[in-house]
C-alpha cells in the first residue's frame, strides 16, 4: 500500500532511503538544511540507486525542501536519517509541525536517542500524538558519491526496532511490515540501544587507527581490520552484553547479531567484518575528527555508561575508550549522560517502566 513518507536528512542514508521508497511506489519528500543539496535533488527529480540493493534504478522524489513544514506535513511516516548529533536540533525544528497519528522513525537511534528526542519535543511544546520508532542501525551500507546518486554496498536482511514506549510494538510492526519488512520489533529502547553495534566497532578501533591516519596511510575501514582491533571490539562487546543482562535482556554477541543482518561467515568480530563483501571499498577516515569519535563516543558509549550507572554495574573498557577519546579530541560533546537526559534520580525499575510503558 502506497504511503506518504518524509525523509529528514539528505546525506548518504537519507538519499538511499528516499530512492528506495520511491522505487517501491511511495510518495517521498525529503528535507535537508543544505540548499545546494536540495536544489540538486529537485533539478534531478529524484535519486538513483545502484549496487547491492533489493531495488535499483531512479526513484522519483515528490519534493525536496529546506522547509521542514513542507516535508513532514501530511506524512504518515517520518524517517529521521542523519547522525544522532543532530536529532535534538531536528526535534526542535519538527516540534511545531508534527501531527497526530504520525510515526517518527529515529533511523538509526543511537543509544537512548529516543529519550533525548522526546525530551526535546516536550521542551518545545509539541503536543501531537505521535509514536516514536527506533531502529538499531540503517538498512544499507552505502555512500552517495554525489548528490542524487547512491551506491549500496550491502543491504541487511533483518535488524531490530521498537517503539518508545514498547507497548506499541505490535501496532507498529503491522504498519511497517509492507514498508520495511526487514524490521524486527522486539523488547524496548534498552535492547535497541545495545543493538547499536557502531559503538563496538567505531570508537575503540578508530583510536587504534591513529598511526595509519597520522601517517596518511590509506586503508579500508573494515576490510583492513587487525586482530588487535578485533580484541578491543570483543572486550567492548562483553560489556555491552553485561549491561543487557543487568536489565534482564538476552543480548546476542556481536557475531551472532551481525550474522542476523548480513549473510557472512566467521567466528570472531575480526572474521565477520573482513568477510562482509558489502564493506569492500568503504575507505577508512583520515582524521580522528570524524563521526566515529564525534558521534559514537558521546552519543553511544556515554549512553552505555548511563545505562550502566542506572543498572549499578562497572564497565571499565568502555570507560577507558571514552577517556582516551576525550584526550584525543578535547572538545567532544558531553553526550547522553544521566544529567542531560533527565535521569539522575531514576531507579532501574522506574527506567524500565519508562521504556516499556
């Protein structure tokens, strides 16, 4: 069934989703703050998708605009597809225009992003009866080599999602099954926060790439992973699962979770990353000043620290990576702390109730 879909964010992922949904016959509008990007998409009339996507070709976009109201007005589904650094700012812009009955998808939701997003909507007076949906990751591994043209390296076969609070999971699953059948609605935002695997394979391994970056040695981020980077990722992963256990959740290890997303072989993080053909050609960053630290430390690992604090457990490896990152980049955002999320005096039981409704 055709739906009216709004995409907020015209970066790699936003353009990929716009073209993907348009190719499936949905009416798609897309927002971005860059007037240059919006003009280019309107001039082209849509987005071309190539590569390892289940659909490829030219997807016609109904409208591209720098005006939020034009894009989200009347949309049944609103996909927020941009780094979580910008989610709060987008919530501020969306607050006056959201409408009753809309589903807003934080796609993906970096850990605890739904709490921050909802707090911001409340702060800016949004009274619309919307439902917030959170996904653990993006459907695609992709790059827009220029505006209007996206190369898809790989497409996931399944990934987790939930509503906030999760009492609406069943209802949302019915709505999204014809739009994104890859979404698997389960548990709550604690689970979806912990299913965000970027926190495991971005900050720690990026710090270990410092020598490559500062020596201007070109590399592919995942394909050129080293065994040592894999060991750090596995230590971080054990603490991620420890947090889940503290909240009564059965969190799969990275390898099992990754295999549910991609058809790939291997027994270790090092193996499955290097064996994923969809990651071939994904060039590693040449500076520490990238989203792998700027976003994934304050908006993922710090959120893990917040969950651990609420649960009353220790996570020394995660703490160490955050500390090193803050020494490498002195101006990192403070991130999703208990204070910033309004959770300072919330007990574990109260937080679980908040997440599940």
